[in-house]
């Protein structure tokens, strides 16, 4: 039934599930229901194969070698850069810097652009719904530079208070760093509007795309953000891969980050000159195999089509929201009008962790806790939530299993 519905919308969920070997496994004697996709997505066989193909067929260090294996590895690695460029619609491959993930990308900006441009008394704006990786790097920078961190408040639905944001902006604002999609609430923030207002105030904008790259069509030129970061492991690619997009003129003007091989043009004991973009920010041997497999993951997403995936995920979101709301004592945290397929909720008189343990006994993987958004949890006066996040391979039957599992768990715990 579900599969038929999905096929009509252009996505064959049964065929997609076949491509994810982990979905065949059992947990505690029950079929795995994987609803922890916002933490990391599962990997299709072809992504796993890409790693094996590299290590068994053309493992070599890149860029420096002239032998066949090095040339093949370099070509495959650089092909990912072109694919990522198109995936986010950057204007040039020089704007695509490979990192270990969104955390490293944001830190890269803080340690380079931040240290060059932030001075005492300057202001940096983030929001209440930031992930720790988009709070801590700016706190470190502010402490070092005696700059001031300002925080955009949110309403009860989990939406940014845009008027308050505009009030925070001033000539002192040098940087706005904002999450595109909240990992804890699922809220899609109006990034274009945020960027426009920040630019009017003369500030540079970093967009944390860790949760948006997998669900939304990303066009960094239309968004006009100055930097955009995402992690490969959340878009069906291996861990240890990520992207920092930066506008070319900013990347060119920024100081270097890590020093070492690859990021240099010429080294003497007196002076070093640095490589051109993007290699200026890619010191040392990169994560070659995983970056190659990142291309496979993006090709896979493109083949199915982001819009088709989104339609399916939104259907799951609506279905789950409807049935969760029927459970007495359950409250959804994050009910923004614009949301992706992430549902956080709390249940009266029950700790999220207890629910998580009982659901795991039923083979259902959800995330419980503060989701690295302690600031947001404090703001809402809750220790954490239970979070179910859906991907292209999830089904309504799995949501039915979640609802049954929750009802059983609540009965046991109350
Ligand atoms: C919104 C958001 N930003 C940043 C990150 C950090 O990503 P990573 O741990 O892959 O660097 C995450 C990870 O959950 C996230 O959800």
C-alpha cells in the first residue's frame, strides 16, 4: 500500500530499501526501524562499494603522483568537487573546500575569517536553536577577541522571531551564523531573508546546512550566503566528509587554517607561499576514499530526485504528526509552519531516555536528549526530547510500529 502510494509520487520505497543493507538487520529480535536520520543517515550499498572499489582498485595519494593509481584517485576525488559544486549551485569549484564535516567547516571560518575580522566590541549573531557546533566556535572567538555574542529568540512553535533579529542587527554586527534547518525542531529558517538583512547591516553570513543539504534544494548563489557548511554522513555518504562553501573573494582574502603539505606553493626555511583555492584550505592527505564515496551518495540522491524524496518525507511527517498527536500526554516540540521530517516530542511525567530504551527493545532507533542544542532545551525548560527523524527509506508501517511502541512504553512507565 505504502509502496504503491510512493511509486505514484515517483519514489519506489521498497526498491530504495533494497539498496540499504543495514535495513535488513534485526535489533533485539525485531526488524530495525531507523528513525535517527538527523544524527546520521544509513548508507546505500553503492556508497559502501565505492569505498571498497577505491581501496581494492586504485588506492593512492592524490595530486602529487604521476603514476596511474594516483591519477585515477585524483580524478575521482576532484570529480566529487564538481558534483558538490553542482549540488549546492556554487559558481566555481574553487569555492568548494572539503572538511571532516559541518563542525570543522564552521570552525574553519571562526579560526580564519573570524580571527582576521572580529575585534573587541564587535557583535556576532546566532540563534537560540543552534547546534553546539554553531555556538561554541563563536563563543571561543568572542572570548578571545572581547566580542559579543547575541542570540535571536524563538517562539513556542520553534520559529525565529524575525523582528527581534532585525533589532539585534546594527553596524556593530560583523557576522551572522544561522542554522538553515534545526536538528532539534525540524524548523526551516528563512535564510534568504536573514542573509539580506545581515548584508544590509554589512555583516557576513554563515549558514549551517548540516540538516538542510539532505532535504532541501540548495542554491548558495540564490541564498547569497557567504559561507555554507554541511556534513556528508547526513546525506547518505561516509563519516569524515564535509563541505565548506565560501564566496571566492572571501576565501582568497582569509588567512590560512592548517599548515602542511598540499596547502603550499613553495616552502623555504625563510618563507612559505600558499596554494590557490581550494587547496589553500586542504592541508595534508585528505579523506580520499570517503570523499570519492560522497560523489556516489550525491549521484544517488540526484537519481531519485530531491523533490520526490521530499514529497515522501513530508508525507511521513504529516502521518507521524497526526498519530503522535493522538497519544495522551504527548506534546510535539517544534510545530513551525515550515518543517522538514524531524519530530521532537516530550511525554508528561516520563523521561525521554526511558522511552528511548523501551523503543530500542522494540527495534526502533530514535534519539533522546538535548540533541546538542542545550541552549534551546534550556529556553523551553525541558531536559531534552524524543526525536524521530525520517529519511527516504522510511515507511508509514514503521511509523505505525513507533506509535505502537510508544503506547506500550507509556503503559509500562506510568
Ligand atoms: C544543525 C547541525 N549543525 C551541525 C552539526 C554538526 O555536524 P557534524 O557533527 O557532522 O560536524 C549537526 C549534527 O548533528 C547538526 O545537526
